[in-house]
């Protein structure tokens, strides 16, 4: 058994079931080791941003860590943006980054670079292996670090000579799935007192696992008992929505609206969420949208058992069972008009139960969020770190994690182009992903931000750097070029028809929805 | 004048003529500043790897530094792989990376990350600006650093509040174009003695600017006078080739062939090149292909005036003028067969004088290198750092730098997919780029490396991670989806026809060449 095989077997023993990869020469032993480990499904991405985004989407849904294989510093760098999103999502991802043989590193071969310096900003745990006999233990440590609640990105750098060396091990290490810490009853009691006192002027901000069904139900009970308002994090890692699941607003994106959401709030109770921060700094705005006078009360940190503590708080408040009003499911839209409203209604009207919606719609997805309250229960994965290009890859990963569920990528066109290669992996792996491209032919958010920056009438340069025109992207051709069924919606009627067909047909499909 | 405008004007005053950009909110002032600076052409890339690869290709050809605008840590990370190539090419590139407003950084907003840690591995110079009044001087320092011979990547991090603040400056700083150091006559004399003594068992290894016409002519004279062999670096930044230009072999890629190239060599004279290193470390191979006993003699370092020193050495050797034997230009191939040989012959037969060939053909380009000796004079840009995905973007940059010249991207399919978004920029900017996709439907080099690693019969996992089949990429659809004319060659005849048409028609075109 060589080092690579010992490492891969350790991963499989710990429950790893998929490896997203874009390998190179220095990872050939890791690749070969997958041939002797049938418990791990290899999934090729044609670009590393696909690999890491898929790992993020996979681990958000799978309940086990995702594994990646990436090639040296430059290949790893290509995956960093989506690892940034995984870091913000607190997703358990283990990266295996191949490096030159230990004795070859000092020669400064063309592909040599400082991999640890690249790794640290987006990883909670970084290690370079130093001995073939340690590779399995290093893998176990990486997995344990990734699983440490709430989860994090762990990066293990594997010099190639360690991977190809024979190892001498009595037994492979095991990895224990850690449990989430509970919160003390006295802490729950203290928060219940605060909320009883100031419920009408309090906000309960829910994050981490609290945005799943049981957490949201408990939050509803707390609201009913105290009169507090409930918000969720701006960009939840995984949020359950739809019929029977309470729908709360998120902390808004623009600072003016975010400030408004916290107006006249005396107490902010954090349940698995952190103190909210504006996405960007603007002249004349604080970094935080809450009033300076607002008291911050920590109920549960990310990584705690947030659902349990929310339920304990509801019980401490003697709150009755939650009653979730039934939201009406929209009818499929009809007619010639086609815009974000029709797109939102069509998707909410037709999506099957248990759909996973990967939302990178940026400025186009607003109406869907409202319409989806009446859809059957589903999961929404948000862009947690703001690094665009996560949507298509995350849809790949979610579909690998949950082959029995429909996945929908609600995808803006500008951000979709960053990791467009993900479409090929959907086709190759026959994944049940329906891609809806919101094609507004611009970086619309930048046009808005340019106006906010005081540029009322952009000149040629600014227009050319924020618009996607000349030539227009033809998403149908792009998708067909990577082996997908693809169509362009020309009206609400045709959108509904294409969407029905996509949901009825196994395998991936892309629908371009021009606005 | 705000900080962004002061910075942009400083760049334009220093001779910057193009800015390759993929901006975000934190760069809106930099974008707006381009509206008031008509001397700088803004070029949008739909992914940051396109932006940095274009900057590399531009600066290799333009003789002035390239400028980029990139968005925060994750956007910058997306551009690092091609900055790695630019670092190895010693290309003068200045990156402007926007950051959050200084007062917003500590709030750890979603897009916050350690940009300097990301920048250092691929940059020779890194600075974060600290005051709006310093932005122009910081830009001047970045340009000076980038231009410092032989050239390097410089990264300037610009917090957004500095960009939007009004500045108070009496005058803008200026940037002096540094000259390349000469080498002392005594050094030249010493090397000429060494070569006279051991010419028959010496190799002259030429790199940096020495791979341009005048350097190669001088190297020919040195060879004629001493009997030494001449090699060029494995992956030259810019090499001139074709009729009237001496063609030397490069240091081979695989270690066995590289070792053979240095067999029975007692002296290795380095002229703008560094001590050669094998691309990867393999069991039983040294890091260096030269014999351990071989004496290393430094004639010129990268950054020295390599052409001048080669000419001085030839003169010191009383070498006669170089005679370059006329290589025959191949005829356009005919018939049904189509493989790398036909591709190489067709391109060499038809390419117009002054063509810039961006070579990322990996395993498919060998026959072209031989055939092109008889083509009209042209430039070849090689993959200097081994980070694949440089070809299509570098072709964009070369075409922006030299609008009067034909650019050819000789592109492997696997690596082409990494930054396929570059095709759109070719269309938008109406660049005279002909893309030849060598479509062998695999990461062929990895199949070879897997065999070298002892995996004679790869299993399903290894095959799936090194092959590009199922589904096959349809490059014609991909190109049309981004607005390019595109066709598939089905024979040598049709390749020649499509190639003639592409060269006769202004604007970009893509030809898929399946092998």
C-alpha cells in the first residue's frame, strides 16, 4: 500500500463518498488510489472553480465532508474563490493539493509556488505532509478539522514522493464525527428573560443549522411568545422553505434597507448567526446595520446545536406549537410577458417536492423568493461569500449528494460565465439539474453600484466594463457545446413548457430566460 | 480629482495603454476613472483568468506594462494561475485589486480575505495603499517595480475609500523606463575563454530577450566560432522564429530527453536563462537534467541586456556574421488525413508574416515547431509557468497589443476549457485571432504521466479523471455561443480552406481540429 492508498482508504472509512477533482501530474498517485477505493465516486471538473464549488454544494447537502484533488499552487488558486464561499458557508471540505516531490521543491521548477500562503486565507486548517507514514493520519486530522462544528475548509498539501512511497502501518486511523455543543439552560433562561422584557423591540437573528425546518418552527414559537421579529442571515448556507415551513426575511443586501430592518431595535439575539455586517462599506454608512445602542445577546454560536437551543428557548417561554399559515402556491404564468416575476412564479408553481434550489440569481431572483413560500418543501443554497461563480458548480455538488432530488440552478448570466464549465460535468454525470439562466445581459448589480457611487451617466469605458452586450451570450449554444439539452424561453408560456419538460426528463437541461 | 483618477492618470502618463478588467463594487471608482482617461483602452474579461492571461500576453508583446483591475481577494484569486505564468515569464503586469474601505475591513464582511497572503506567491512586489494622497505615488512605484528588468508582477491593493476620496497633489509622479544592465567586458572575455577551450562540450543556454532574432543570430555566431551547442529555455516568454531566424532546440520536457540533451556537456553557459530544472520530480531522476560535474558559467542574468552581451561575446570570439540556412516552407497539406502533422504543416504554410503564435498545444504542437522554421518571421509565446488556461487569454492580450498582426492560438482542448470565456472578449473587441483547437478529447499529457507513474492499465476512476469524453466538447457550439465564427475541420483539405478564410477575414474565428 502506498501513501496515496492509505490516505484514500482513511477517507472512505471516515464516510467520504465523493471526490471532486482536476488533477495533474503531481496527483497521479491520488488518482490511481481512487481506482482501488470504490466507495468514493470520482467527479471530474474541467476547471478547479467547478471542483471546489461542487465540493461546497455537495457538503452542504450530504452530511459528510467533501473531498477535492487539486494540482499544485496554480490549480489550487483556481479553486480559491469557491473555497472562499465554502469558508463563509462553514462547509466541511478537505482539499488534497499535490506538490512536487520533497527533494524537488528547492529546485524551483516552473510550477513551484508557496501553496501554504495561498491556502491560509480560505482554509481554517492547513498542513503540509512530511512523511509517507503520516499521510493517513494527516488525512484523518484534516477530516476532523473539517468536521469541527460548524465545519470548515481544511487543506492538506501532499508532496508527490510521499504519495508514491510504500507505507508501513499497523492500522489506519479513524475519524470521530463530533457532536454540536449544547447551550447551558441558564444561558437559555437569561435570553428568555431578555426577550420577555423587550420582545417588541427585539430581533432574533437565525443562522447556521437554525435555518432548517425545525429551527424555523422554534423561531416562530419564540416570536409568538415574545413579539420579537425574526430574521435569518443574509445568505444562509442551507435554508428550508415552502409549505409548512415558516418564511422569514433575510438581512437585506443594501445598507439603507438593512438599517431599516433593524430600526428601533434594542436587542439583537444571535442564534447561530454573527453580528450582521454590510456587504460593502459606503460613504456615510456604518459597517453594521444595527443601531449602535442595540444590545447584542448571544444565544448560540455557529457550531452550537442551534436547533436544540431554539427549541429549548421556545420551551422556556412556554410557547405553544407553531402554526404556519398556508401560503398559496402560484399558478403557472401564461402569456407573452417574461420577466423575473414570471420566472419566479413558473419555478414555484412547477418545482417538485424536495427540490434543491441553488440561488445565484443576484438581481433577478427577488420575485421567486416570495412565490416559493407556497411551493412544496425545498432547500435553498445561497451565495454565502459573495464570490460569484458558485451557482453552477454547487448545483453539480448538490446533485451528486442527493441523486433522488431535483436540483435547480437559478443562475444570473454574468456570474454563470465564471464557472460555465460546470455544465459539462452535469452532462457527464447525468445529473438531474435544471439550469435557469436569468439573461439580463449585464452585470446589473454593478450598474446599480456605479449609480450608487455617483456615476449617473457612465461613459463608454464604464459601460463596457459593466455590460455583457456585443456580442450577446447564446446560452443555448454554450450548453449544447457541453452536451446539455437546452432551449430558450420566449414567453411565459414557453418557459412553463420547457420547465415541465426539464422536470419530467432525467438528466440536465438548460433554459435561457432573456429579460 | 479623486484618488482613482490620480492613479489612472499616473498610469497613462507612464505609457499604460490598456486595462484588462473584471471589476466589482469595490472597483467602481477605478472604472469610473477610466472614463476620464481615453489613453487607456478598457477590455472586459468575463472571468479573471482571462484578464490576467490577457495582461501577460499583452505585456509580452507591447513593450509597456499591462494593467489589470480585479475584485477583492476571491476575484484576484481567480486570476492567480495566469499571474503565475506571468511571473515565470517575467512579464511587467500591475494588478489593481480593490479592497473594502479601510474602516470596513475589520468588520469581516462576506468578501473580506487576506489579499496580501494571496498576492505574495505570484507577485514580486505587493503593497496596500494607506492614504488617498499616496495612490498616485503607489501606482508609480508599482509600475517601476513591474518594469524593473527583466520585469515582474506587481500588485497594488486599493481600499475603496482611498479611491473615492479627493486628493490634494501639486503634481503627479513620473515613472522612468529603466535600462537593462550591461555585462562587463572582462566577464565576456572570461566566458569567451571558457568556450574557446571547451566549445565542443559546451552548451549555450539562451533565455529572456536572447530568444529574439538578434540574440539568436549572435548565438549562431558563437556556435560557429566555438563549436558549442545552443539551446533555448524550455518555455520562452517570446521567441522569434521563421525564415532568416536561427531555430534552436528547447530544453526538452521529459527528464530522460532533457538529460540526453546535456549528455557529455562539461560547461553550461547561461545567457539570460537560469539553471534548467525538470518540470516534475520523478523517482530515480535528479531535479536538474545537466550532469553533476557540469560547470555552470553565468554570462548574463535574466534582466541583463542579453542581446548586447551575446553580440559582445560573438565579437570577442571574432565570429563571422551568421549565415542562416533557408528552411523550406511546407506546402499546404491535402487529402483526408488530419492529425498534428497536417495541422502543423497547414499553419506553417499559410500563416501571414508577423503572426503571433500563442502556443498552448501541449502534446499536439510538436510537428508545427519543425514546420514553422520555413514560415515567414513570427513570434511564439510559450506556456512559461505550466499553469494551463493561458493560451486563449494571452491571445486576447497579444491581439490588443498588436492590432496590425495576425494572432493564432494553437490550443489544446483540455487547457482551453480553463479560460474558455476569452473567446467572448475576442468577439467583443473584434480581435484578429484565429483559434485552432487541437481536440484530442483527453488530458493526453496526464495519460502519459499516469503510465509513467506505473499505472499501465488505468481503472474506471483514473480513466474518468484523465479523459474528456462523455460528452465530447463541441467547440463550434461553444465558440458560436460567444459570438465567434466557428467551423470544424474534417480533413486536411477542409482545415486549409477554413484557415485561409480565417486569415482573410478580419475578426476572430475558431477552427476545431479533431484528431
